[in-house]
């Protein structure tokens, strides 16, 4: 099997500025183009402005480097960290070819490249390129597995012609999850919605290249040969979550509840779907791999912008009643009136809330799943949905104190926990088989 080529959606705007470093040509034409360029929507096509020429491309535009080894392009003002606390714009540089496709009144900029080149960037973007070799190898395998599994899944959905539904709403309940099946022009996007991909903007290292090279074509699979939908998050908080509590109601044998330790922490019940045990766990300090403040280890996992937040394992957020009421109204578009209570309805295996009842003076409603809860209760994303609410009443007012655990959805590999395992001498195979029980490593190309 040849190394697959994938398409990655980088940005979508009404007009896009970019710079071609080296000579590029239009697909099927020897006409050369280089330097600073701009594209915008023109009718149903793409209008290109460059030093060499201005032209309309009615069916979109594909630019390929004459020399794939040397050609690269820079996209200007790419938004990264969409809806996160560190959202910002930056210029990003990429290898491979550049596609522009119209979508409504906007244009998608898409990068087509080898999956192995993509992985070298993902690892350097998702984590620090100076991580331990075993952690980098583990991440190369799960990122490769996840991507190929998504491509496989998307083809399956297209074959059966079934519309993929992620939102279920009644007057009293909104259940919604966020996955990548809404991408139609490319396989994956470049932000945290899929996997962080920032081209060659994040400097890779010989160690990253070694990790990708030595695991080339290696994936996680289960006994029937199906590629594992290998998920990961920053910090599970001590116990991983199951897939179906976060996305569609499909159980994967390799994405189950795992204690992030080589032994069960003493003094805790792991029945974390029970309210009393969830509170004890969240307020506790269990000895797990991801329970670390070791800067050496955290620097292996976290890029500079991730280190702007130090609360990974346990955290606390406080809202006044007015703040919370206004926040929920802004984020949901629903006027609940004054919020008077946040009531847990269902918890998952890691104490993450799957359903939460919001009680207001005007409206009461149940919301889920975990990311919908996190988006509702934060201007960006709440660190995780593994929290319980303490109400503090004074002079007729209420403070809502959210005590929480972990960062992210908690399914699959815990990046901080895996970094600790790598630092302790575990091999990448041991790291992978700790988080993905029942899976096996296979080389597919």
C-alpha cells in the first residue's frame, strides 16, 4: 500500500492572502506562479490575484509545487485555538499542494500532502517536539490510526447514504456532540476539532522525524482488522471516559474506562457515575500518572500557549449568579432568566457530566453531551465536564463554584499521563496498550 495523501482544511474566509515560496503551477498547466497572492469569491468561482496574472477559476483552484521537496506556501492570518482561551491569528507555512474551494460566500484553503508529513506536523503542533521518543512514537501511532479510521468511517457513511446526525432537540432537552463528520471538502480540519495541524510552522526535530519514521504505517487495530478510532485528550483527570458518553452511542471495546495508573488509587471508589463518589474523587488527590506538576514532563506535552493554563488535574471556576445567567444566555441563545441551579442528570465513567439540568426562573432545560456542557458554561470551553457545583448564598445572591477535574473529553490516551509514563521508562507499545486495552499494533504500509 502506498503512503496515503490526505486533504486538511486550514481556514475558511471571504478572502485569503498567501505567499508561494518557490514556483507553483496550476494543476494541468505549466504556467508558473510565485510570490504574494490573494484569492476571493467571484460568482461561483475563485478569483486569483498575483504578480504574474489575475484570473477566474470557475471550479476552484489547485496549486502544486514544481519541486515538491522545496516548494512551500504561507497562509496569512490563520486562526488557531478556535473558541479556546488562547485563540489567536498567525501566519503558517505548509508543504504540499494548495487547494481553494468555494463554499457559500467563503473560500476554503486546503492543504493536500502525505499522511506521514502531516503526522510530523501534528505531533509538533499537538505536543512539544522535544518530548520523549516513546511518547512521540505513541502519538504518531494514535494520530495515524485516528485519521485512517475517520477516512474509513466517512467512506462508509457515504456508501450507505445515511445522514450523520449529531443534534437531538426537544422543548426540554438538547443533546449534541461535536465530531468531524461535518467536513465535506476535506478529511480533517487543522484545529482542535480534529487534530492540531500547523504545517511546518512548529519546528519539527530529528526526534519527531525518527518517531514518525520508525512507526511508518503502524496503526492500532482490533481483532477483525478494523482500525481503532484512537482518541486522546490533554488530561483525563485520573480515569478515562468511554466513547459513547462523548460522541454517538456506539461502544468501542478499546475505548473504555481505564484508571490512569499501574494500580488503583487507595481510598477512592471508582463508581464515579455516582454523585457522592464523583465529588470525593474531584476533591481528592489520587495518585495517577496525569497527577503531576513536573515542569520537565509538562514541557514535553505542552506548547507555550498550552502552558498559559496551569490547572490540568484539578481546577475551580467561580461565577456570580448574574455572570452565569448572562453567560448561559449568550452561549445558548436561550433566556433562562436567572439561573438558580445546575443539577447533574447523568455522569460517565470518569465523573464527566453527560447531561446537566439548567434551572432558571424563566426556563428549565437538560443539555448534553460533555462538550455542549463545556461550551455553555464558559466563554470558550470549560476545561472538562468532570465537575460538581457548590452554591454559596449571601444577601439573596448566589455564587456558583465549579470544582473540576481534567482537561478535555478524557477518552483514549491521556497526553499528560502518557508523558509521565514515557518519563518513567515505559515503551510506546506499553503506553498504547495501557490506554487502548484489547487493541494490537499492525503495520499497514
